[in-house]
């Protein structure tokens, strides 16, 4: 997995949840919608930092946060971290 593919996977996980909440449960899950906006803001900042400075810290933090809150499976998290660590190590 490449870094762009890792970013795409994280964004897909955020957006999949947004579509679910935006549909049937929008009124009931107001707090969840706020969390999704937070994830999107964090993702935007992490991606900008990576593009501008090739700094992976934001992406690592985003992946960790998404995994901790159940937005990424352990398998997805491991793939993402492997891609990010490979890039950090110059591979």
C-alpha cells in the first residue's frame, strides 16, 4: 500500500460513516456528526502537512485516532501504518 492509498482508505472510512449518519440517523446522532467533522478537519490538516512538508506525523495520528474509535479494522490500521513507516524510513 502506498501513502496515497492509505490516505484514500482513511478518507473512505470517514466518509462511509458520514453517509450512514447523514441518512436514517441524522437527527439522533448529532454528536456523531460532530465527530465526523472533526475527523475530516484532522484529515485535511494531516494531508496538507504531508503534501507541503512530507511530514507523516499527522497521518500517523489520524490513523491511530480512527483505529482507536473503531473506524479502522486492526488489519486496515496495520496496512496503513506499514505504508507510513515505510515512507518515513525512506523506502
